[in-house]
């Protein structure tokens, strides 16, 4: 059963816990698992590109909770998340909505971004191409890196890619996935985190209420404004175009496998019963996930299943 938590009930493990995933956060142990409490956007980008921690009212907490759980429901390994609130330390009359994200960076684990693996130079002659997310460079690095069996890492990458196509994640840069190395130098793939993205976490209240134009807004998001963070031939990848054109055989194979795992009715029931107090946002997110399933995944499935594919 999904529960809305009063995070004040749990003692602080550390007043401000440094996290490479979410900046500085409060750490609390809940049901034997340490979580980082994140409210609002983890970071806000200012015009001068300075990052600051930001506690603003938005839907990031709801979006991260739903997105991580939905990806888990279709077979991806994601961080555990809980929804709840806590008393604002600066205002005793105000409670802050937050998502508790499983702390994957305990003392026994160190997180390394895939960006760091790329810059280690296993593939490129000049590793300082920094945060470019060219799909060919990513796949070449996966094949060349010695940390994990390349097939295992590649299979994870494509599952992540197709899962992000489903939930509409356009922010899965090479900083937002990676590996964990424990104190015994055992290497594992880090569970997915930071799965909320633009429309699902920063939609305006006005747009939430605008049911008359909902279908047009969702079509625009699916077809025009939500691209992958990864690039192909110098352009950000259009999820529908890339998957439906069978650009990569491993991606296509993973796509068909994940399509078998998607039970849309079960997912919609999960959203309906989520401990989300804003009913308009809950209704919007159900519309969003149906639109992406219908307009992106189902359409790609039909095109790939056509006898003309590959002719």
C-alpha cells in the first residue's frame, strides 16, 4: 500500500548530507533504508549558470516518485522513493512536500557517472569532449570499458533508453547514470535516479486546469519538445523516429521485450492510488503516460512490426 509519510517522525542521520546526485540534502533512515529528502527541483539554473539548491513549489517530488516507480514496474532497476512532507525549519506553519530518494552512495559505495567513464579515455583519443552524449561515442565506450561486461552494460543502457522514451525523460545525460564501486572494488550498475523531466515536474497550474487544450499540449510534448538527451548524427534523438526506424538492433530487441512488460492498466491504477494530494496533477500524469504509450511506443511498435521494415 502506498503511504504519504510525515518525515518529521524520523530522526536526521546527518543534518546536511552531500550527494553527487542531488546536492546537499537531509538524510533519514526509514524502514531500515537511508533516504535523501529532496524538495522542489534538486538544482535551479540561473542565467549566470550558477547552481544553487532550490526549495521552490513545483511538482518534482510527485514526478520523481511516479517515474521511478513506473520504470520499476516494467522491469528497470530504480532507486526506491517515498512521498511525504516535513516542517519547514524557517516557517513552523508551513510543510514542505518532498520525495525521499534511496541513498545509493553509502560509505560502502561510491558513485561514478558514465560521463567520468567516458572521460577516462577508454574509447576517444581526446577524452575531453566532456558532456556530449553522442550515442555512437556512448556505445563505443561501453564496448571498450573494462569495468563491467560490455553486453551487461549495453543491455542496461538500452533498457534505460526505452524506459525514458516511455516516461518522457529528456534529461538522462551521461551525468545521470553510472556505476557503483564498493569498498572491495566490486562494480555494479547504479539503479536509475533523477527520472523526472520537464513537463512532468514543471507544468504550470494553469496548464493543469486547461483540459480543453490538453490533447494538443500532450501531442506537442510527445512529437516536438521532448527529445532524448542523447544525440545521433549531431542532433538530439527523437524517441519515436529513432526506435521506429530500427537504427540499432539491440535497441529494437530491448524495445520489444519492454513492450511485453508494460501493463498500462496496472500503471494507471498505481497512479490513481498514489499518495498525491493534488488531484489535477494525478489526472494530468495519467493523461501523459497514456499519450506517450499511444503516440510513441505503440506507433513505433506498429512501424517495426510492418512487413516493410528492413526492405
